[in-house]
């Protein structure tokens, strides 16, 4: 049985956005007179919005808080850079377009939920040609709470007139899994995404995939159950 709605995360699921994020982190750090962080480190820090990314970059680790005065200097620098570079080097992952086409071919509505701010989300989807696939997009600042809170999922399901358990979430991180579990939504995760360096299998999603175009076969296998 197919779900009645398929909800996709953006960064690390549909799009590899780390090259642009890392570029802007390093530009910000240079403007502050500090050493660059590089793609490998930034890859460990993304997934909770750009404000959290900037804070992590300033302290060089996942947890903790930077000096607030330095953050107030740094954050506008990052925002200015990323507004001009949000899709310059970001790329759609292999298999994504074929997977989205296949889901659309089954007549299933699709939505996108991301923790990225709307000012960056809309241009990125449009410039990479993904916007037409989604009947609704919720960014990190669209609602009072973002993932891992379940609100974006439950709100999206309600907007499409379905129960959360009738939808499917496709993501890549612990935030996606936590949000889906709290909402009562089945979740499939990509193996290649951004999960702070941890194997997503540790989060025990309902299934994992190496490519998004594996999703139709997974649906046909009957491994996923929808209420």
C-alpha cells in the first residue's frame, strides 16, 4: 500500500549543500581573522539551521556556545555570503530526480520540510529544478518550531488532509527520525546524508536507501506500513 503523502527533507536527502555552506563558513571565518573549517568539518555540523551551523563553526564542535559578541559579528557575514552562494556549488544527489519522477508517476503528492530558512530554501529548490515536484514547502522559519519537533510533519499532513501515519518521511538525520517518530510517521533514511558523523542505521528508521530511485521498489516490497 502506498502512502497518501511523501514528505522529503532537503539538505543531505535531496541536495548536497555542504560545498556552499562550507564556502560561506570559511569566508566568515576569514573575515573574523580565524582559520577556515573546511567541508569535512562543516559536514558534521549541518542539519539544524544556519544559526546553529555558525555557532558550531565558531567553537569548532557540535555542542556548546560561542562568545555571543563574536556570534553577533559572524552571523550577518555568513548570511550575506550564503544569500549569494546558496546554490553555486550545491548539487542534486544521483537518483533524486528519477526518484521524484517515479513518485509523481504514482500520483502521490509530495512536500518538502527543511530546517533551512525560507530565504535560502525557495531559491535553492528553484535553481536546482526541484520546486515543481512539491505541493508544499515548509522551511525552518515557517512555523514556531522546526525538526526534531513533530509540528512541521503534523502540520503538513493536516494541510494535505491525511493522518501523519498515512504519510512517509524521507530524510537523512537524527532530527528527521525524531520528528517522524514523534508524529507517528513512517520514515526512510538515506545512507549518504548529514547525521553528525553517525551511521543513520543507529537511529533505527523503518528502512534505509542508498539512492532515492530505490523508493518505488521499497514501497512495492510491502516493508512499510501506513495507517
